[in-house]
């Protein structure tokens, strides 16, 4: 019995180096992308992450075309493409009639179309699936160091900008009266979103990278009512989802990125029903109320 | 006990404030002295909130100016309807701590003394014991008390309140009025937009009656006369889209 549990839950990581690497990569990603996702959700920008993720594709493709399957070039390309789209959307929203979401829709679509075009015309042998769905099982040392570096930078910047980040969302007028750090904060935050999406696409692919940001945050909302709890619960859910997703992918021989995202999705649906603010509790208590 | 100093805190020189060239406050003339407890009353659309925005320099005057002979003081402001995102999961104690912003800014740490000050402020507004509650669980009156606690921590010499007691029950209003009296005794300058004339008469020594044009500014009982109030009621405060250019400025200056 114990042996079976061990085989099912732990053996793959004990026996195979690449599974351990995948797990380490996922832990780094969870530590970094989850808090960013929590703030994306609280700032009602959940879909912004998705749009920026699509925008990263042409940058990564260009990087590939210039330097082959080089981590550095693809990362840099992705960063630049994501940044350009995020800055254009945020900047134009301030000087034209279109709001940030509309601008973002325009530029991510252009960027995505350009990316698909580049990928499909330039080379036949490029593995589009790699870009789209990542390769968490093939993380080398270089990639792990990059992930850990991005995690460190993200956590540091979040800690430094925590107060304006909270205030910009909670009481933007108060922030504007006392300081002009609001714009800087917004830009730093967008930069962190791009950075984490680029980190995520190494492992999970451009399209799945948003999943590890948003899904733990949304699931945690059903359990936690305070910011600090929210961040911790989201991290726990992300780690659990990565671990189970890796196992599912291993045992059932499925692609890893989607397996992890599906696991996170399952945890979200579980939380939706069973969580403290979930549906089940509402149904059970419907029609009853307390005396005081 | 608050002997007016020779130099006023703020002086309005023929001040006109407004939006898109339509005046909302028209040719305001007068002084605000350090330690004043001033109520601004008048009909809706009479320019009361606009005057506060002008004092905060959020809008530029269409004509005239506001002069600060003692330099621009730090000011704290309570908006008419605070645009708060109450869905944001935050505790009362963390929210009130934001009152330390003028001193701590975005990055400095909140020290032990600052945390103690938060508890004291919560006590003063009658919200002791609510520090761990989340913001979205508060009633309207409780939220207003919490906003006052944050104002308290801001510790500003000039405090602007825009309809602080709209949608607040009597008990809360009474408690918060006591707080305003304490600020007054500490020598702070307080300017409050109010609608309850009885409240103004009993708590605010000075008053400004504003219906786009200034109908009176000075001691409350001399401003809130039956005659002035009747005038205020008759005042047409809606902007006329075809209004001609006002040439009062040039006339008064030449």
C-alpha cells in the first residue's frame, strides 16, 4: 500500500533527474507568477495577462529565427515584444480616446498574427508546439537559473511596490493626492507580468503560461478573504497543481503544460464548490439565517 | 484661544473656478485664517465641491487666484463619495495605516509607534476592536468612521471635508462632530461642505454661502440670514450653454 502511494506520488521525482528539474522549475514559477496573478485578478486585469501572453509570440519567434533554439534570444525577444505591446496599450490609453483594454486587444492581435506569420513562413522545422506548449520536461541548468532569477526579481519588486500597488487598486484618488508614483507602479507591474509570462513560456508555453498566474489566484479567492491569506493559499494551490500535473503527465503519458493547467483548473472547480465562499455552502445555507 | 494671526492661511483674489469656461464658483473674494472652522453651504451645483478641488489645486482657476501667504500647507481631504474598491481584501488596520502615507510615503516601514497610533485613531472614532475586520464587512457609518481614522493619522493642518455626514446616522454624526471640534481646538483649519443648517449654526463659527456667486462669508449667524437663504434658493446654478463671456474681470482690474 505504502509502496503504491510512493510509486504514484514520489517515485518519478526520485528516479528521474528531468522530473526533479521540472518540479524545481515549477516551484520557482509558482512562487513568482502566483502573486503577480493575485494582483492581476484584484486589479480586474485577469484577461490582460492572457492578451500579453499572446503578444509575446512574435518576439520569441524572432529570437528563434535569429539565434536558433537559444534560451537567451527567445527570452529577450519575448520580453521586448511583450513590453512593446504593454507600453503601447498603456501609453495610448492615456493620450487617446481608446481605453487600455481596447488598445491591448488591437496590439495583441497584431502581434499574434505577426508571430504566427513569422513562425509559419520562415522555417518548416521550428517546433511551433514547443513555443505554444512549452517543454517543462526539458529544462536545463540555464533555464532553471533564469527561472530562479526571474522569481527573485519579481518577489523583490512586489515587496518594494506592495503599498502603492494595493493603494492604486483600493483608493486611487488617495494615491494621486499624495504621490505621483501611480504610473510608475502600473508600469513596473506590467513589466512583472511580461517577465513572468516569458518565464512561464519556457516551461508551459506561451498560451499556458497565464494559467499558472490566474488559476491559483481565482481558486484561492474562494478560500481567503484577506490579501496575505490570498497570496499564501494561491501559492499552495499552484504548488499542488504543478505537482499533481507533473504526475498526471508522467503516469498517463500526456503533454505536461496542459496537464498542469488542467490540474490547476480542477483545483479551481473544486474550490468553486467546496471553498469557504463556494457554491456548496451557499446552497446548504440557503433559506436559513442566524439569530444575530 | 485661536487668535487669528496677521497673515491669513489662504486668500482668494477674485477667484473664479469652473469647467470648460463655465464658472462654478464666481468671483470669490476673502480670507481663510489659521484655525478657522468654516462650513460651506449652498444648493447642489453651487460650486462647493469645486471650491475644495480648487483648494487642492486639482483644477486651475478660470480667473483670479488662491494665494497661500504662509506657504502651501499639507492638507487632508475626505471626498463626497470615496471611490473605494471595497472588494479589495484588506483589513481595517491596514487601511487606516495608509494615513501614515504623508510621512512614510510608498516605501518606508510602518514602525511600532505608527501601529500604536492606528489603534489610538480607531479608538477615537469608536471603532476599537474592528482592526482585523475586512473593509467589505463594514456598514456605511462604520466605513465613514474608518475614513475619519485615516484622516486623523494624516495629521494635516488643513482638513477639507466634502459632505462628511451624508448617508450617516445621528450617532455617528455626533461622534464625528466631536472629533471635528477636537481638531478645531488643536488649532487645525477645517473646511467642511454641509447641508444641515442646524448643524452648521451649532458647530461651525464661520460660514460661506455659495450659489455660484458668493452670497455671504463670515460669522455664521450673519451669513445664514433668512434673506440670504431665500436668495440662495432662487439662484439659478445650472450652466447656461449660451452664456456670454463675463467681463467682470477686466472691469475690476482696470
